C-alpha cells in the first residue's frame, strides 16, 4: 500500500469505539491499521477470493527469519573476543 491513501471518516457507537481503543492499547496497533485490516478481511469474506490481492496489500507481510549460519556460535565469538583482547 502506498503512503498516500483515501481518507475515510466513520462514526462508531461508543461501545465499539471503546473496544477499538482497548485493542489498540493492548496490541500497539494503530486504529488506522486495525480498520484497514478489518475492511480487507470483510471484503474478502463478502466477495470471495478475488480480492485476495487487496488483502495482501493491506495485511502486513510475514516476518523474515534470519539465517542462523550467518554468525558463529556464542562460545566461539567469546573465544575470539578474548583471544583478540589478549593480543592487544
């Protein structure tokens, strides 16, 4: 999704607004992000899988995992550190 988007104003009843605020406070998500994800899920559920691209654009991508082989084991790094300190 691009930075520039369409602004949409929505009136919420007080109970729904309070539930949204509690959810955002607990999860750290923004109200905008929660509403975007909810709209994407609703549209996909109502229209079928044809709006899957919309959902993928709005929902955050899964986190990438770092490769473990990139660094030596902790014990090896500590040995290298101590060896380096001794030679200075």
